[in-house]
C-alpha cells in the first residue's frame, strides 16, 4: 500500500493540490446546499403509547378495527402505532391501500404471521397468507381456474341453487310448523354454507359420520365443522405476547403452544381422511366438479401438504365470511324498517311471485347496495395478516422505513 501512495504522489503535480482542495470545498458546500433545499419526507403521525408496550393495551379486545377507525378520525388515513417491539403503519383509506397494492406492492409483498397463524397455515401454504412469490402466483391461478373464476362458478351453479332451495324450504317449514317460535337463522345458514363448501372443495357433502383412522374414532358432520372451521378461527385470534416481543421468544408459552398444535393435528387428520376418501373416488374413475378433482389433474407441482391446505382454505373461508356478512345485513335491515321496505319493494317489482335466482341479481341494485354497505360497515375479515416492508418505501406521501409492519385496513 505504501509504495502505491508513493507512486501516486510522485506522478501527481504538487501545484494541483490547492486547486483540488478548493474544488473539494466547493463540492461540499454545493452538496450541503442541495441537501438543505431538498424537502425531507416526513414520517406518518404517531399514536402516543406507553413505554415498552406501545399501544397494545388499546388493542387488547378482539375488535381492534374499531380502535383503528377511531384513530383514523384523529390522525388521518395513515398513522403509526407501536405493538411492543414492532412498528406498525396502519392504512385507513382506499386510495392509500390502492397505492400500497399497486405502486408500492413490490416493497411490501411479504407477510408477517403470528406464531399461531404460521402453524395453522402450515407456514404460509394458503393463498390468502402467502408471500408474493411463485407459490402464490401458481396457486392463485389454480384457485381462479378451479374454484373462483367465472367458468368454475358456472360449473358450481347447481350446488348454489340446491343450497338456496334447502334454505327456503327450511324457512317455510319453520314458519308453517312453529309460527310463534324464534328461528335460528344462523344454524340454517351455517349448515348449508358448510355443505356448499364441501361440495365445491371435495365434490361431496358429508351424509354420514366419517371414520378418522389417526384419531381412532368417527366424527359427525358437526364435529368436523368444529375441527375445520370453528377451532382454527378461534386459534387464529389467540394472542401470544411473544409475537410482540421477539427478543423474548425463548420464554415458553406451553399452554398456547399445546392448544394451537392440537388444533393443527386434528385439522390435519380430518383433512387426510376427507381427501383420502375422495382420492379413492377419483382413482376409481368417478370424476366430479370439485377443486380437489381440478388439483389432482392440474396441480402437478404442489406437495401433499400444500394440497391439503389449498383444499382446506375455501372450506373455512366459504363457511365463515358469507355467514358473518349475512348476519350483519339482516341485523342492519332489522334496525332500519325503511331500508327493509325499500328492499322488499324492489324484490317484488323485479321477481313478483317468482323465486329469486342469480339471473335477477343484476336487476336488484338496492340489494347489491345493502351488501356493499354491510361489507363497508362490518368487514368479515377486518384484520388481515400484516405485511412487512422489506425495503424503504413511501405511502401516502410519508416515508416508510424497512422493517415496518403494514396493516391494510380500510
């Protein structure tokens, strides 16, 4: 190194040193001037919190979306909160969420899951909780082609018609036989939605108990609903304080770990039994319109674990979100007689004495408005798994540093 410096000094003319120093000083002054002129991008407003725990106490109930809405009225469409050791940027306006999903998506395309969700999703093996990668793109394409796309939905039309006929028949039977008794609409809707989910995902509803070899017992349809839908939903919202303080993950939380792992094992054994039963059908040459049949034919590059999760995903999502939205719509209509009357008149004018079918839906704008307003007021999935900014970015005109968690809530 010394001989290189010596060679450089011998070749460098001494009279150039003063000029170099002057030019260097001018360059520093220029850069400093530019830096002062350049507007600094500010950070989002911060919701005040407590030392160490931040805003966790204000989010302790299981309806944090209401707290987010209240904060949005004070701090605007984008603000920052602290959840223990994590910084969370909360987005509360449609335009900011759109910016996040379109313009800045590449910067926040990674999911950050709680420990419970990591276990219950088999480490992001669900489309709804996966990072934006080849797995996500491939399985989303499968989901659209085999289940949610227009052509797939046309194939499942018969299942939906059967579901609606069954619901209407049960409502009429109750009104005729027990006109003075209260009706448990939730029970009817849950039963029929679960049946629809099973038919679309696996090809058939459950007509009788199914033997689960790994559990050594037979489970009824109601038991399977608890294992596949109710238990995982409750497990997903269970709070593990270690998620908020990663540096304390070494401290055990045995009761919660055992609870979540038990849910996962039971869910896995039941899915193995259900899929195994239908694979025997497929192997025998009997083909039905179902997502499992589609994946058995087209999903050549997915593992058995991924297959299991992809079949379970539409079962839990169909069974829960539609039910919650329907309940809230009925609740709001029951409170507002004028809206209820308006909807009734619209249906009467379009359908008359005919049964409502899917062909009528495009002619019922007020019915569409009722459900859109219900979704706006009472989102069935108010809190989705957080995203993670893996590089510096901007949202809503604010600087979002790498490492921030991003909550899309609008």
